[in-house]
């Protein structure tokens, strides 16, 4: 069997098997895991340049469809499937209502998206991925909310897809073909003549990608959906599915940064706009994140904030920008996966998603705590973990382009991300342990293996980034840009300078050990119960204080929340909601046409006829 | 001559139609409908269509009206019914 | 005058019937009257169809010993085709009327009214 | 136009709508041939009247029927004069041209028409199903004159109906009015006899068999003449009772069918009803 | 001209069997229903025979009177695909009826159902413009009666509304036909189609308006579709399935047979003769129908009514597809028609099963259906996703083709397609909402729904077909393209196949 085809067929077969056997949860999970693994094995069979074409008798034409492996697609494939294996392995011990067959359908779709050479296959797979994930989200724990989240996601996603659909046909009617490559090169050709027209078409595609990645102003579905999706699926949603948008951007970005496009500050207009969308997303995500109490929502915001970083970096479309973006995409997959997997582990143990009700869990789940800690350290860009290097490169890329203001924004976002990560870290794991959680245990063996693996990966790719940068360089090369110089696996080469991660690692480790020793030896500390608080002679009940409110993560950033509150009144969310409501209102009004009175219907029919007759006279 | 006669018939038919609009009693409106049908079947004779005329007289004017009256009798509102 | 009359009187009659029927359907709320209206529309239609088959010098389209339909290779009878269509239309009209009346009777039994405005369910 | 619109507004609007529609129709009528402008020779009916379709078909096959502008050259079709009572073996033997069209040239229409009536009757029975016949409490015996009179009248009407549909190819009338006449005879029986009810099963059997007969006649045509509803009998001399091939057969079937159907409809409607 | 007179049995056999059903009904009610199944099975396999042995396009000559003198059936690719579709859907619903139709006058119900399907097949295949009227009345009268069938009183109200509107519609159609007859003196579609330009243009326009108005009633286009919600909701579920899966197919077929073949003016994009482009008119009606149907469905809480409105909206989509006038548009229209017919029929049937187990029609009643019957829920989801145009299901390809066709046409069709896509998002919302209700909530009672074999067969067959079309669009694609060719090239595709010598010496 052709291994390209196998990448599509194997998940579909697995999906069918999982669908049939879904009554037996463990069997289903096992099939899911095995299918991912088998798919991964097939991945070793393929190499860059593999191609497979077939013909489809559709639209009265013999349309050529195909799969092809490019450096970018193989990078994406490895990334997503490997993460899928980790996740499904973890899910073997997980109890949420995640449907394995839908996940496998998503996998098939995702493989197809990354390999497709034609827009029909791309759109087919895009929609397939869309609806299977929509159905998945219906399985969330809280039924009303998860339904709301899924529908919200569905509306945005389908709207985006339709926008892309129009774009596809505008293109294919110009070129007469559905092949991605010839369409892109055609657009490149006419770019000089009709730049705005080309940009219009491309932006129709970009809407779909922005929706899928949760880029401002289409980010509003993200918290609802991530927050309500089944726990086992959230890591996939945030780590893998947001990357489809990145992949989509990368298809069209070579085009928009062409020489004929009107430019500003040395950057093509569309790229400049995307850069700003990215930066705003990064900031908005960070700011919204640190006001969240729901841990899944917090990391949802965090996730799309990071997507903002990625978009801002790849929008530059310079070697360093692209490298930084891809690198950050990889790192985001890694640390976001680690964070979400640990978070859902905690959630499944404590049974709530509210951070103010958690606290002190680290005593019960030390390994989870460690993984989470390394994860957020990476997310915050603390050396030597994965995440530091990419953020460092992103800032270099921005500065090298002289985009001071955007850099400042991103920097601000980065700082804000410290704040919310800090909050999550504190609220979940540190502080006093509530008595509710006395019986909480560490994750099962499967969970431990997963966490150790993720921990290792975070550290490994943190100190030896070369293993990722090498394939990324070949991607950069395939876009016709000059890749950054490489000098060993432990080096990250920036625009101005390069850093040796191993030495940083040693420094950090030494510092950390020193600091910990200091902490252990010098500082006085004792364990206190949660209720042990200084209330300065007041009776807590007089202040309407309940034990939950003693929890120190309660209203963690209260002062800042108050400061920022006025700015948050302007809600994009509200726009979409209001739009939906007005559509419903119009629907109510229109429904009144069908009153149930046959005479009204007769009036309608005859009145319609009379209007036609009058129209006929007018043109007579 | 035939034209004038049929003009008269047309006027009668239209008058019958107006009766069925304005009559208060349902029965009279049905009867006038039957008369309209009968008048139309008369016109068919003038229009050299004896086949159609016979059919209209038997079916349109006869049976339709009969079924109508039977149905009205069935709902016990027959002769005296007003609408509403 | 006669020419004008014979050209227009039948058309006028048929259109008047259609109009009257339609008016009845549109303004009366009684089911039975609506069916009456439909019937009158049918009559008007039939009259129209026969009218377009007719011309002043026509004879009826039946061969008899005295009735010649073809003179000098020219057909002088009324057009038989629309007449055959009218036969169909009349029978169909009867079928519709009968069915409508049956439904109307049932409606009266189930809804207890003949007012079309009241023939609807609570939850729309 | 909500349900609570004042009556007068409704009426004015209805008059407006109807008026516009009728004015539209009249504007069209000005463009339509009327009165003396109507020319049957311009229509396909010309061949039905002349019983000349075979000739026209030959011209069509040769390609000389339509001229270059696709206008049919109907007047060029060679014409064979028909003499009443003499002409033999015409392509269609019915003296009544309308009948020949209804049953022969456009027999498929009529099959559909019969079906429509059949469906309407079935529909009436479907809708009114479940209504039980209430046994009348007080039996008003109709007068002897009425009783005898309706029976005599019924037999006369019945015979007349049969006459009408058997002579459908010669005289005005045919299966539909014939059947309707029979049905009105049965209606008379209802008036004459309180509690009269025809044999429902018999009516159904009659109805089904005559309908099947029609369809089977069509299929015999398919077998014998390689075409559905084709005439497979000799046409005889125009004007004779035994002429016109299968037209008489079909009209008998139609007559019986329409008669039994309409009787069944009348019966279904007339029985006193009561919810079960 | 190819003739294949044996195909008259397509119309003859259902008629014969329908006439004989009352006789069988004396023996057993069940037998009457089985006769329906057998007859429709015959129709279906005859259709497949015509398709696979590639006998189409051909004429069936009635009574040895060749067109344009007598009546004929013309079975081209378009008719073939629709005959197969209609007889398949009919066959499936008749199998369903074995289980579902068991109260009231079952014999006459079976008869009317058979004739509804048979009449639709006749409507689709006939080549005579007046014969269309007859078959419209056959389908019409049988559907009024079918719609009035059922234990609930709302069936009667719905049927009456349908009857009134439909009567007016068919009267208008008759006027239109005769106005054309006064000009051309013929009733044969092929001859009228070839000579349509010889009519007076004002009269032609008016006749066209009357025809469109009359046919839009059956084709469920606004503002002639007032009957749709009440009738669909009132009728028992298999009847709703029939109306939406078969009745509207016939309506749309005739509408575009008249507009594109009879009135059509060939070109890159088919328009119509006369003063007014009726194709554009229908496109406007279609867009209005889509928007009104979807928005009304959005606020519905009764699932059956929601399906009714959605049915209306889908017919609007089909109408838009055809009205584009290009080959691609007709292709999309045929494709969408097939998908809609299958999916919507299946959904009504599923609803019928659900309701028969005492679960209501309200959207809240759908909660937790997944736990009661995964089979029904999956099938319903497949239908819903197919209607939404999501991949792996048939609807994806048709919506894809529809958007392609509109964008290819360009001009104001860009606005049309924007409206349509907006409405589709609305549609996605309410369908996914139902699906969500089915999947998410725990039910109050966990009584399993045991679906017996007779309703399960059609549901399984429909879902398999939907998925099969979704994976292999060429199943419908190939013949749809031929059908599109027949519609857009009226001389080559239709007229010359019926009257080969019409071009003249």
C-alpha cells in the first residue's frame, strides 16, 4: 500500500473500528492509540517529494487530486501525529466522553490537509476536521455549556469555511484548476496587475485560517470551546488543531510578501496587517487570560495568545521570522500539550475547573506539578526550556525589521503571560491544600509515563533545539529563503547573535540548586491549614467571608481586574452574540408569515403573482 | 343573434357569480354556483362544444352541486347556515 | 359592435368568473365558500379554454351526415383539442371538489368550525 | 395581512389584486387570436379533424413537415376527404372528433384523468374512513309513488347513461358524462329510499375491474401494436356503431368506472356520520 | 429518434396495480402494502436497467401517434436520474409503510401512495405540456388525501391548505399552457421548445409568469409555499417524507423543464425568451425562499416543523442552482436535489420512528436520544450533516458545485451565493443544535428504542447511500452532468431527440 494513502486510510479504518467498538471504552481508546502509532510508523516510510495523484469525476471534469510531501508538511505531520500518540496514550487512563472515532477522523483530515496538493482535497479535509471536532465538543461535561461552546465553534468554523469556499472558486474560475501550486503561482503572476484583487481572494482564505487558529478578531469562540470540550480532547484542540491555520497561512504567505505588493515599513501590506493581528491577539489573549478563574479557559486564552506570537513571526516572512514562528509553533505544541495534559489530570482528580477552589495540589501530585512547572516555564520563555529560544528569536526577528511598537506589544504580552502563568501555577499547585482534596492521588502509571516523556521532551528540545531547527531550516529553504546558519544542535542562531543552550542550561541548573539550597537552609517555613489566617480581630462572618474566600488565589489579581475592567467592556464576543440575537429576532418576525391561515397563503401566492405581472408590465 | 343571446347569458352568469359572493346563505351561494356552471354549459353549446356542454352539465352543474349539498347536510348547517 | 362582442364577451365572461372566484377565495373565511370559489374559478377556466377553440364560423367537431368539418381542405370546425382538454379539466375539478368537501366535513368534525382562521394548532 | 385585518381592507385589497390580474389577462388577450382570427388549420388539431396524422407522420419522417424556421407546414399535408358513413379504415374511426382525441390521439391524458377521479374517490374514502353509518332512529317510509318513481327513473337514467357512453364515438357525450349520469341515478335512489345503501364491495370490484380493464387495454396495445394505448381493433366505417376500434371499449370501461366511482363518493359522503 | 415503447410500463404498471389494490385489499390489508412495495421495486429496477444498460435517451410513443401529433414520454438523462431517485425513495418509504401505516383505511392509503409515486414518475417522464398538468393533478390529489391521513386533526388543516393553494396553482398553470397553445397550436414540449421564439413576446412573458407561479407551488418557492409548514407538520411522517422526497422533486423538475427546455434561450447561461428573464425571477424567488425558510426554521422548536422549513429552504437552494443556467449550475441543482431528497426523506422517517415510541416532536424531547438509540441518532446526524454540506456525505459535493457554479456566473449571483451561504450558516446552527441535544444530555428515561426491521431497512439504505455519494460523488456525478447537458442545450439535448427532423430540409 502506498504509504501516503496509508496515512489517510489507516485512521479511517481505525475510526470505523473505534466507532463500532465505542461501547467498550478501553478497547476504543486502545484502538485510537494503536491507530495513531501505526500511522506514525507509516510516517517513516515517506520522504520529501513523495507524490500520489488520482482523478475524480466531478463537476463534469476529470479533476486531478493529489497528495504531496513537502518539508513543511512532513514537519507538521511528525509534530501532530507524535503529539497524538502521546495524548492518546495518556487518554488510555482518562475518563471524559471523548469519542475516539471522531479523533481518528480528525487525524485523517489533518494528514490530508498537510499533504493535499489541490484545493478540493484541502477543503474536504478542512471541513471533515471541522465537523468531527465539532461533534467531539458536544461531549463535554456540562451539557448546556458544551453545546453552546460547540455551536459557537461550529458557527465560526463554518463561516470561515464558506469564506474559504468562495475564495477557492474565485481562484479556480480564474485558473481553471484546483491545484494549490498552480493557483498560487497564477496569483503571483497577476499580482503585479491587480494586487488588491489578489489580496481580496487571499484574505478570504485567511479568514478561515484565522478562525481556526483563533486569531483576533475571530478569537471569541476559543475560550467557550476549549473550556467546555471533553478533557481528553482539549490538548489536541489547542496544540494540534490551531496549527492548521498556521499551515494555511504558510501556503499563501509567499504570495503576499511578493515584490509587487504595496508595502509599509519594508513589509508588504497584508503581512503588516497580519503582524498586527498577531500582536493584538497576543496581547488580548494574555490580558484576558490573567483575569480568568476557570483554568481551562485561562489556558485557552494563553493558547491563542501564543498563536498571536506565531502569526506575528511568520507574517514577517524573513528567514529568522519564519524560523522563529515555526519553532514557536513546535514549542507551543509541546508546552501547551504538557500544560493541558497536566491540567486535565488535575481537573479529573479534583473535579472542578475553578482555580479558586484548588490549591496545594503539589503535595499530592508531585510529578504532575513538576511537569506543569516545566511547561509553564517553557511557556513563559524561561531558559533553558523549550519556548525560551523561540520567543527570543521572535523578538530578534521583530527588532531586526525595526518594528519597535509591535515588539513592545509582544513584550508586554510576554510579561502578561508571566502574570497568568504565575496565577495558574500558584492557584493550582501552591498554597494551602483544602481538606476536600485529602484523598487526591497522583496520576496513574500511564499518566506518569506521559508526563515524564513530556518533561523530557521539554528539556531535551530546550537544550538541544538544533533537532527542530534543522527541519525548520529545510522548510525555510523550500520557501526560497536563505536559512539561518547552523552550528551544532545546542545552538540557536539569531539575527544578531547566537546562544548556546547547553551552557545556559548548566548555569540555570546551578543557580536553581543554589537557590533551592538557600531556600531549604535559610528560610523559616511551616505548614498551616487553609483557615489559619490573620483576620485582625474581626469575625470573618461579619465580612461575609467564607472559607473558600480565604483561599489566596481567590480574586488573585483583583486590583488589576478593577483597573482593566472598563477596557474590557468592548467585547468582540458581544458583537457576534448580538449578531446572532438579531438573526434570531428576524427569524421570529419572518416566521409570522406562516400564520396557518390559508387565506393569508392565498394572498401571498396571488399577491406574488400580481407583483410578477406588474413587473412584467414594467419591462413590457 | 346568437352573440346577443350569449351576451345575455354571460351577464346572467356573472350575476350568478355575484349572487354567490353576496348571498348570506351558504346554500344559495352553492345553488348559484350550480347555476353558473349550468350557464357555462349553455355557453359551451353556443361555442360549438356539445361534448363539453354535456359533461359540464352532468358533472359540473349536476354532481358537484349535489355533492356540495350532501356535504352541507352532513355538517347539519345545510340550508340555514351563514358563514362564520 | 357584434364583432367586438363576439370577440370579447366570452373572454370577459371567463375572466369575470375567475375574478369572482378568486375574490371569494380571498375574502370569505368559510371553508365551503372557498370551495365554491375554487369551483367558480374552474368554470371560468373551462369557459376560457373553450373560447380559444371557437371562431364565429365554426361548426361542432362531430362528423354527421350533414355536418362537414372540412371544406376545400380547410377545417372549419371548432378546435377539438382544447375541448378535449376541457373534458379533462372538468373531471379533475370534480375530483378536487369532492376531496375538498370530504376534508372540509372532517375539519368541521375535528375542529368544530368552518372558519379558516381557526384551523390551526396552538403551537406553530 | 394578519388574521385580524378589518374586513374592508381585505376586500379592497382583494379587489385590487383580482383587478390587476384581470387587467393583465386582458392585456394579453389583445395579443391573442380571437374570434375570426382563430384558425384551426394552424394547430395540430387539423390532423385530428382530418384524421390525417399518418400522412403528417410520413412528412415528418421525410423531413418536409417543418420548414426552415421550424414552422410546421400543416397545410401542405395531403388531405383525404372523409364522407360520413362511407369512409372506411380510417386511422381513427370515431365520428366525434373530440372523442377521438380524448380516447385515441391523447388517450394517455384520459388514462391520467380516470386516475385522477379514481384517486379523488379513494381520497374521499380515505378521509372519511372510520365514519359509521348511523341507523336512523325513525324510519320515514317514503311514499309509494316516490319509491316506485325513483326505481323507474333509475332504470331509465341508468340505460341513458349506458347509451351515452356506448355512443361516445358518435354523439356528444362519452364515458365521463355517462358515468356521471349513472351516478346521479343512484343519487336519486338515495332520495327515494331512506337508508338506501348500494353494495359497497360491489362498487369497489366494479371500479377496480373497469380501471384494470383500461390499463390492460393499454398493455394489449403495447403487446399487439408495440405501443401503449394503441388501437388494436379495426376501425370500420365512420358513423357506424361498431367502428372506431377500441374507443367503445375504453368508453365502456370509463363509463362503468366513473359511474361506480362517483356512486361510491356519493355513498361515502351521504352516509350519516358519527365519530367512532 | 430512439424509441423504446416498453418503458410505457413505467407508468402503466403502477396504474394497473393501483386499480387492482382495492381487490387485493379484500384479501388482506398487508397484501395491499406489499403490492406497493413490489410495484415500486419494479419501477426502481426498471430505472436501474435504463440507466446501466444505457438505454436513455429515448422516446416512448403512446398509441402509435408520434410526437408532435400524439403524446410521448421522453426519458433523457435528467428523467432517468430522477426516476431512479423517485422510485428508490418511494420504494424505501413503502417498505417503511409496511410497519407504520396501520390505522384507518390502509388499502386506500397504499393505493394513493403508489399513485403518488407513479404520478411523479409520469410527471418526470412525460413529453407533453398538458400531460404534465394531468400528472400534477394526480400527484396533487393523491398528496392532498395522503396529507389528510392520520390520527391527528392537524393533518386535515394542512391538507386543506395545500389543496387550496395547489388548485389555484394548477389553474394558473393551465392558463399558461393554453396561452401558449393559442400561439403555436401544439402541446408537445419539443415543438413548443423549438418554436418558442415565434410567439408574441408579451403573451409569452405573461404565460411564463403564470407557469412559474403555478409550478412554484409544488416546487415550494416563496411566496407560493405557504402550505409547506402546515402540511408537512400535519401529515404523518412517511407522508411528509414522500412530499419532501418525491413531491418537490417533481415540482422542481417541471419548473425547470418548462423554464430551461421550453422557454430557454441557449447561451453561456440559459435565459428565457420573452420580456423578462424568468430564470432571474426564479433565482430571486429561490434566494428569498432560502432566507425565509432557514430563518423560520431557526426559531422553530418543533423538530418536524423545522424539517419542513428546512425542506423549503433546500428547494430554494436547488432552484438557485438550476437558475444559474450554466451546465455547472444545473449539475449542482440535480446533485443537490438528489441529496436533499434522500436526506430529508430519511430524517422524516427517523422522526416517525422516534414519535412512534412516544417521544415528542419538540426539540427538548430529542435530548439524550443517543442513549436510547445510537442507530437513529447516527442516521439523523448523517442526514443533518449531509444537508449542511459537510464532507464524507453527499451534500458536501452538491454545495461545493453550487458555490462553484454561482461564482462562475458572477455578477449578481455573488450576492445570491453570499445570502445562501449566510443562510447555510443559520441552517448549520439549528441542525447542529438538534444533533447536540441528541448527543449531550442524559435522558430522563433510558428506555431503549428497538427499531424493527421494516423501518430500519430504509433508514440504513438511505444512510449508506448518503455516505456512498459522499465518498464517490461520481455515482451521481456522471449522470447529473448528462442531465445538465440535456437542460442547457435544449435543441441537442431535448428537441432533436424527440423530433429529429424539426430543423427542416
